[in-house]
């Protein structure tokens, strides 16, 4: 017995709502979209688009951030990183995230399910954060060794360290974690926030 298959009659495409969510994701934006957005954010910062938002001097002790873009689907931030400051192990609750390092280097400790792994993200490097990603991000200070002389120090750190981050949907909460003696994660607290960590 032979069955003839027919191509269905063409129909006009149904209008696609701009707020349709991708299957099993809380946002229509994918991690690849967020990486492209952070890359464009870096280019815009370097082109001077956001010069009016930058501080006159970079604080060497306290981290600084400013929102570059915000709408119902997306927040984009420029963040400065200072030595000896950790974000603590955290997730981004129901938001996907991505970053591009603009200058300097970042150190990321990520929970793998049984331990923490380390990766170094140098200027130009990118990282995406799917749902459930638990990590701690810090400034990574590769040391620049200068010739020894009496009128300047032998070692100096590279500064400033900057990165552009995108979150979709915009952040509403973050949970923080500790690694237990049994090599598991224990949530220590959850905070409502609309600002990046």
C-alpha cells in the first residue's frame, strides 16, 4: 500500500509576539544573544558612548557599577573590580547572564556539582551563565614586574579591571552559597536585588 504525502497548503506566518519565551527558559534571549550584547556593550564603552556615566577616577577599594541599558527583557551593566573583593558564591536566581571582560582579568570559581573549578578571563574573554550557574567572580591581578629602582616600587598591579554584564530577564534576586564539608552546596541566604553582584 502506498500513501501519498502532500505538502500542506502554505499559510501566512502567524505573528510572533516579542515576549514569547523560548522553551524552558525564562526569557526569549539565549546565552549567545547575551554574549553578543555584552560584546557590543564593550565596543560602545570603548567608543565613548557611555563616557558621561564613568566616574572621574576609579575607586581602588570599592567596586563600582552603572546600568548601561534596561528594559523588560534585559539589563546591561558596566562593573569595575577591585583587589581583594569577592562576589561570594552566588547564582542569578531566574536570570540568564553573560559577561565580556573589557580590561584587566577576572578569576571565576564555578561550582561543578562536586567541587570548584577556576578559570581566568582576560580582556576580550566572554562567559555565559545558564540557569543554576553558581560562581564567585573576583579581580585577577597578574603582576607587572618593573625594574628595581629606589624611586618606584618593584611590583605594580594592572588597573582598572572592567567588564560588561547582561542579565535576562533583569535580576530580581540572587542566592548565596557555602561549600560544606561533604562537598555539597548549602544556600546561606537569598537577597532581592536589581543590581549585579
